[in-house]
């Protein structure tokens, strides 16, 4: 009896093994591949972006909803892959002179969202450096991103979006040469605008000395002002001797 019982068990085991082998072979014949999880997909597409220049956003679903947080010129909610690429991604890329170079900081998943944390750097069309740190929160379905949220330094993005192409006559940006330092004067001499080495400015208007004072920051050929009274303004250096600011044209006063 034991001998018969053992034979029956052996036959059943062999039958199960044969069935499993048949299923595996059928899958291989069909060319099926193991299904990758969202985190693995993000890692794969990020690597393609970093090392081969391929678009990470090939991973987006056609109906994906992507939100750019903050108050930059491209902040908002985009409905669909095409909307996002045409109205958010392309305007940013047009402001860059070189491709974005991403560097991974961390990649995590909480079971519902994949969180991608990375640093990106590129050269802007005005010659300045664009550096930002991003966190993308992404939701997946059927191997595609269906919802995404981008968190970043929107101040740096806003500066980039305001950048204007460097004049061909300027071999280096004003930020690099520090040619912005000194006195800038309107044609009629009414406004005298001095940019000091300590990133402070002092502006005289007519007979009013120090009518406006505050801080400034030069990025490439773009200048941002924060007055001590609280208002902000900006301007652009057209060349080494010409500054457009506040609706006025200023010329560098030579010593």
C-alpha cells in the first residue's frame, strides 16, 4: 500500500512540475516581461534622462494632471500631457542655453505616491547659471503617471523666466565681470543710480539725495531690486554701458 501511495504522490508532483514549466515556457514564448513597480519605472526613466537626454515625461499618461506649485510664471494646474509639455515645459526649455543636468538626491515610495528628489542645473540664455532643487510627488496607474505635483524654488524659476538673451557684443555677463558696479545715470542726469559692492544701491533723484535705497541681486545680465521701503523692481543690462530699468534708460558713468 505504501509503495502504491508513494507512486501516486510522485505522479502528482511530476504533473504539477510539468504544468508549471508549460506556463513559464508559454510566457517566455510570448515575450512577457516582469511588471516593474512605479518606483522602478521612475528610476529607469530618470537614468535615461540623466545619461541619454531622453525625456522623463514620456512616463506621463496622456490625461495626466500635473501641478506646478508656487507663484512662478508657469505655476498652475495642467490637464493632460500635451497641455503640460506645451505650456510649462517648453517655455522653461526656451530659457535655457544648455540641457538640464539632473542629479538624484533620493527616490522613495510610500505605497501610494513615488517621491523623486533631485537637483538640476543648466545655463540660461543670458549666460547665468540656473540651479534648482525639485521634489516631484507622482501617482501611477497601469505604469503611467496620472497625477503629479512639482515642488521647487519658484523664485529661481521666476528669475529664469525673465532672463533675456545675452547681447552678442557681450562676451561675458555683467554678473561675471561685475561691470554693473558704479554710477548709472539717465540721459538728463535726473536719476543717479549707484550700485555698491555690498549689494546695496543708493539712488538720487533731482535734488533729493538717497531718495531710494535697498538691496539688489545681479543674475547674468538681469538685476532684481528690493527697496528698503518694501517695493521690488527689476531691469536688464543691454550691454556693458546700458541699463534698462523702471521704464528708464541708464548709462554707465565713467570715472
